[in-house]
């Protein structure tokens, strides 16, 4: 993955999470996550969590089984500082998703903007292998990527942009698409770049 931990550690060590271009006070994927995980006991892994506020909103709603995975230890520390007394209600994993070996499975996989950083086919294949090992049978996945009219770089790195057919095709061996929607943020929503947000179910034959 073209990320190296050092790249992201440097970013999170030198930037407040509210000043990065992708900051969202209320994550655009929150509604899709809640819809895909109606029970508060649903196990959720947020892949490439960074310092996202998604975990704050899920804790506020009463979700009890939350895991945050990110390549950056600095991102984990930023999240723990922000959560304060609630920090120990969450599991933290510092790992690259393309080489992560899970010791359990989750009912919902959330990824806002990891997949689109994987510009090499081998990286995407490794991502799918991790997803396969991590997601329970009939589990759901909420995945958001830059859409075709978004920038071709983010945080100094190149990205792959997806429309609905391309994203569905990329994950077709693992997941069946339940629906997609474009997201073009309005003023005050934080990230102004357009995304494609899709919800999937793990294919029964994988």
C-alpha cells in the first residue's frame, strides 16, 4: 500500500483532525452504517478509521462492539484523546489492511476512503482477501470511494476513482451490491469532494 505508516503518522502528528480536507462533523456514511447495522450489538470494524468521528456517533447511539483499524498509531492516539473516558469502549488495531490477519469476524465492514488509495491490482486483491477473512457470512459492508469527478489525489497520494458499476465490479467476487448513492457534500459538511457510497452483502458462495 502506497501509504506507508510513516506517511500517515506524520500527517496525524502534525494536523488536527478538524483541519484535514476529509473531515466531517457527521460522517456521510453514518446513515448507511446504521441502516446496515440495526442492532446495537452488531459488531462493526471501521477499516482505515483514521481520526474519523464515526466512532463518536456510533458510541452515542449505543453500539457496543466497535473495532477501529488504521495503519497509523498517531491516528489511534488522536481518536483516544478525543473520546476521553469512552476510549476504552473501543478496540484498536494498528495495521495495514492489505496485510492484516484478523483473529475474529465482524458483522459489518466500514471503509470510507481506503479502497480508493489502492492503486495497484495486487493491493486491491489483498484488500479483498482481508475482507473475506474478516466479514461474517451474510455480513454487510459500507464502502465509500471518490467518484469519477473527484480529485485524482488525496493527502499527497494518487487515488482510484469509482462510479457504481466500477465499484460493484471491483468487489463482485466477494460482495453483492444492495445499493449505491452519490454523495456531493453541501456547505458545512466538511469534505467537499464527491463520493460514491455503496452498501453490500457478503456473497453466500464466498
